[in-house]
C-alpha cells in the first residue's frame, strides 16, 4: 500500500469510489509521483516539492475538511488527491527545456512582468541561474497541462465515466498560482456544478491552495538535506532567499487542528521553536500571510455550490506555541517619521539664519 492510501482523504474516497475510479487515481498518482522526484534537478536548493509535499497536502486537505469530509463526492475526492500530486509537476524541466528557456513561448511575457530580470537578460549573453529558476517557478502552474496532455498518458487514463478530466484537473492545479481574486475572474473552467453537480471545482481549488500554503513544517526541509546543500553558508541572493525558507521550515512542527469545531469559526495552533529572532520573525510573517489567505478564501466561498457555501475555514492562528530558543523575541525595529524627514529635507527652516 502506498503511503497516501493511509490518509483520511484517500480512505473516504476509496470507500465511495468504484474499482475503476480507484484504479484511475492510483495510476495517475504513481505517474505523477515519479515525475515529482525530478523537481530537485531544476530546484536543488528549494524546500521539497516531491512526494513528501504531496502527501502532506493530502493530509492537510483531510484536516481542513474535518467532519465535512463525509460530504465529499468520489469525484471531488479524486480532484483533491490528484491536484495534490499534480499542482507542482510543472516545476519539472528536462535538460533541453532548461537549456532553451529563452525560446520558451512564455519567456517574453515573463520578462515584461519582471523588468529587473529583463534588464539582466538584455545585458548578459548567458541566462543566470537565479533568473532561470525564477522563470521556471513563475510559469509552473501553467505547465501542469503539458504533463496531463503528454502523449504517454493514454486518453482513457484521466477519465471519469465518459468525461475527460485533463482540462478541468489542469485548471484546478493552475489556480493555486493565481491570486485568490482570480479564482473568480480568471478561472472560467472552475465550475461549481461540474458534471451536473458531481464536483465543485471552485471548492476543490480553495482546499488545494490552503493545504498547499499550510504545508509548513520540518518534513519539507529534512536536516540532513539541509546540511548537504550547505544552507546558511551561501551568500548570493538566490541562495539566501532559499535559506530563509529552509530555516523557517526546520524550526516548525506545523499546525494542530482542534477536535471541536462547533463554533462558526475555529482557531489553529502552530508549533515552532526557532533558534534566531530573524527566523521567528519570518515564521510570524508567513503565518500572517496564511491568515490573509483564510480571509480571502472565506470571501469567495459564496461562489461555491450550495453544499460548500457555508463551509467553515480557520479564523486565525494561535502563536502561543512558538517558543524562542535562547533569546527573547520582540518586534524591535527602527521606524522613520516621514513627515519630519520631508520637512527636514524640503522645509524652509533648515538653518538658523532664514536668509541662507
């Protein structure tokens, strides 16, 4: 039995689905999981986006659904499980693709949206590693369709009854790269009544994006891998940004969901033990980002089907279990009085002598 089959989401799906439906999901998960292991060839310094991440996302989906898991249809369960394994698969670039990024159809669009990188590309013959990585990450949600439409996947490999799931699964996966607002304006294929109400793709997209961003613990940044790639010893910008992510994950055990969710909103606990105030600051800032996602997603639930419109998302994250190790944490920083600075630089009373 594969590890993902031990998750509550899979067990619920398996209890409702037919043999044919279970086989379809198993086969695509197997293909996707093999492909995910190649992501480190393109992103060797990133926190893990492999099968560990996919398994964590499925587990978090089950936690988010909680007692409402019973309402998930087999097709919604299939979309959630498959999107957990496929949403990052666009981060896999083979050797030819990595060496020919300048010729990628989307590369000029990327440069138009990233003027600093466009200037670097204009001034240098060789494409720097940090720009290549940034481009690959920027376009990876759109590249899921390339995997799902690859010739080696048979036409009947991603079907539900007579319906192909290639485009709809691509849309759910692609949506995790959008801002929340674009789930409404930019994803016309996120049908809340797909196959006559058999699946709410908008709801599946919300659950995917939240489970993805909440995968924030040390299972994604094993200490031995951390030591092997030399995190903390790199000085260039590209690696320093990666280090921030590794250090945040290494210090964190992740979220704890309450057993009782009777209230209209509920609070998550988060456990971490950072060794440095800068790491703790990054952790707390990221938790703010996750809370903001909760609020935004809560606002678009009204666009979901009647079944999911009143679904309860976490209200906030309790930070009392973030324990500072060896220091006392406080958000100490310098602030500038902008009005006084402007008066100092542009005012009339710069000198004691008004005639100067």
